[in-house]
């Protein structure tokens, strides 16, 4: 049992080191890759730890169910999110909302109109920020944009455009089959559909123009014009 645990830990460390080599050079100094320690965590997610430090957390138990190429593309999706600056930041909104609500209740008691307006303003700003964070349509759009950028990153690491699309698409299919949560499964399905549309567009751009172009018939010269030319 001890040898199995040691072997498993060594395998996990090797995978984290391998993923580190898949970071673009400009990110290697400030992006950390760690195994998630939460109970039932997401497959992979990225968090901002500080001003110049970002951590990619991976559930290695679920991660092992994916093929290497699938892992690579899912990892580059998170890299793309970092480059697109769409990763979640430390949340101050809930604390601000609680302070604002508490202040509003207090000012209603003492009947101070100016402080009441300030408290309500704080509630409005923090509430709007929370709505932005949890806006499903916005989050899905950002995920789709990161998927397309992950394809570009994959080509930088030697993948062909076709293989990159196929690897990410097959990863989505696997996750759709293995994800019990209905809403999360639907997100993967929508991203897969968007990826297929993107792949079709990319294929059209790469296809050479058809060689079976109709031949242009040269204009027929009249006898009179031929005579004028001889003259």
C-alpha cells in the first residue's frame, strides 16, 4: 500500500512538472500549477493569488481520465484565460455588500440621509459586480474565446490546427459523458458546438481556391476591326 501511494504521488508530481513545461515562456515565472486539495473540486480552474501570482489548480483524480492531448488542450484553455485576463479575482463584493446593507439599516435607524445614500451606493456597486461575476452568458462567451485561443497556443507547441481542434473536441465529449451535473454538462455541450463552428470556419480559410474555374472566352474581333488594325 505504501509503495502504491509513493508511486501515485510521484506520478502526480511528474504530471505537474510536465504541465509546467507547457506554459508559454512569458508565464513561467509567475504562474503556479498545483493539485487541488478541496473536496469535489472542478477539473481545472485558475485563481489569482496576488498582484503578480496566479495558480492553476487541477483535480488530478479526474485529470487522469483524460488522454494526454485532451489534458494539454484543457490546460491551454486556462492559459488562454490568463492571457485574456478573464480569471476570477479575490472577491471583495460580498464583504462590501454586507457592509453596505449593515450601514443602510443603521442609517435608517439614525435617519442620516447622506450616509444612507452612501451605504445604498456601496450596495449597488457591489451587487452589480456580483452580477457581472455570475453572469452565465458572459462567462460562457469568455470560455469560448479561451477555447479558440487554446487552439492557437497548441499550434505554437507543434500541434496542427486540425489535431488541436480534434483534441479539444474529444476532451469535451469525454467530459460531457463523465459530468453528472446537468448545468456544467450543458456548458461543455455549448462549448463543443461553438468549437465545431470555429473548426468549420478555420477549415474554409485553409482550403485552397478551386482549380476548376471557368475559362474566360477571349473576345471575338470583328473583320472591320481587324482591317483597321492592318491599316
